[in-house]
C-alpha cells in the first residue's frame, strides 16, 4: 500500500504543501500545465525553485501576480479580490480539469465556505473568501488536488497539526492564532499550539488536511521511500518547512477500524436522499447505501447506512440530524479488510490508461481500469467505452504472459 504522510511539526500552508509535494516527486511542469486548465494563467505565473531553510534543502513555490512578484506566503494575509463560493465553482467547473480534481477542489472550498459562514454568521452563499478567494490561494487548493491525483496514493496520514500562537493581521483586523476559520476547519483533528508566536497553519493548509487525511497519528508504521520538504517564506527560530513522506506497507491485506452509522427513516421525502448522499460524501463518508425495510405496523422505510472513520464520525452525525427526519442513530465498530492497491499506467493503442491493481500477500488478484481515463479516450476517439476496457484487458494479458 502506497502511503503519503504529512509531518506538520511546523504547521502547513497552501504554498508549503505545493512545495513539499513537488519536492516529493510531483512533476512541476505537469502541475503548471494542469493549473493552466483553470484559464487564469494570464493573471499569474508560478515560480518553482530549490532553496534552503535553517540548513534544510527543499522546494519553494512562489506566484507572480501580473508584473509584480508576490511571495506566495499565505501567512501574510494580503488584500486580494474577494470571491464567493459560486464564483469559484464557476471557475473550476468551467475548466478542463479531470473530474477527480474538480470534485476534490470543490470539496475543499466548500469546507472553507462552511467554516467562514459559521464564524461570520452568514450563509455559505454570502461568504466572501478574502485571502482564500485570491488567485494564489485558488492555485494552492486546486494545485493540491492535482498533485494528490498525480501521486495516486492509497492512504493519506498526518501528524497532529502545529498551529502556532500569538496574533495575526487579516482582512477583519487583528485576530488570535489559530484564526477562527482555521479552528473551525480543524474541529475533531488533534492540534498542537505555541511552538512559535506566529500562525504556522493557515485556513488553506488546514482544509487540505481536513479534506484529504484519513488518519492523524504520530505513529509511522510504514517504510519510508521518499521525503519532501516544502519551504515557507518567513524566517523563524524553527525550520519553517512542511515535511512529507512517501512510503509503503508490507504486501498483505490492510485491516482498518471504521464505524457503521445506521438509522431507519419512514417519513422523509425520497427526493432528499440524493442531496443527503452528496453532503455525506463531501464531508468524508467512505460509503453510503440504502436498504428497503418494513418497520412495525407494516410501514415501508429506508435503512440508511454510512461507513465512516473516527475523525469524520461527528460531522456525519451532524449531517444526518440536520438533513433527515432521523432522531436516533445506531453505531457499530467494524474492521474493514482491504487488499493492497497500486496505481500504474499501461500504454494501449488508444493512449495511456491508469490501472488500479489489488494484491494479496504479494500476488495480483485483480485489476481495474480507471473509469475517468477510459471515458476521456472513448469521447476523444468516438468509440464505445467497452472497447477501451477490452483493449486494457488485452494489454494486461500480454504483460502477464510476455
């Protein structure tokens, strides 16, 4: 199993995350090319360079806005163009990014919108994103979705998050560290404070973790294969860097402790289930399914079941109580046994296609072509998608029996 681990001993910001993932192996030119699909590249340029911080060599990501270089340091809270969630959704949905990157980017922006709305007492449609709506922060969030999609890891883990201390100046004035939006995003996630009198974790950095990390722990229970460092701009008494590890576990099935949350519903408009499922997946539910049942007195009903890990349990329950007629939830601890998965690319006569292979004790048990790649090729070549899948089978069989 391929694992990405965030070591947030000095916190995390959007630019530090991009720098760390590029330093780890994400192709910088690929990142820039994919970001150009947002059709905003006339407003900025990205500069990627190697540098050092307190003797540690890593990668620094800067954004050049217009003709003036802007140090890509979200901690400085520059005044930028304000955008609503709808503005950002239009930018992302109107791009030619792949669907996985779009979905991941929108999920992160929605989490920030929800946090900002709660802090300021507004609806998510009324929230103006200030710094997070700026061009450089759009680059941070969409860039992180692109980079994580590029790495194709099976699981993302992080350490408890250092948030810093003191006060910071932002669009609303002087506020305590961690900023209210950062605290809201990090609810339910272990944090550490006070290492330095400075904001070490920004709202963007927080949401990258909250939306993508499955487990927060200091324990590193895997073999480390690569290490990357993303450099911040400020000079602190500690190394202002984000460290990330790329590693793998042994070749056997993984056992993951998760929870099933269930509730029986017999008095809700069936049209609401589609919206409910979207909300549950947006906040991190691992699976959502419905089972028709018959309750007492012959009443037809739906048993709603949600698979979730411990870090997302509270948020899932909040959505159930807020969006359904349920007044009670059953909770079961379960062990999920998963085959180790590995992503690779095969070359076919139609083009490159990503394959997810599943292994048990080192042996390949099954594989599956990525749907988004096959769909894209089928549309571009104007051929049935089944034909693309058959071509993948042919290539895989040849590779297995050269």
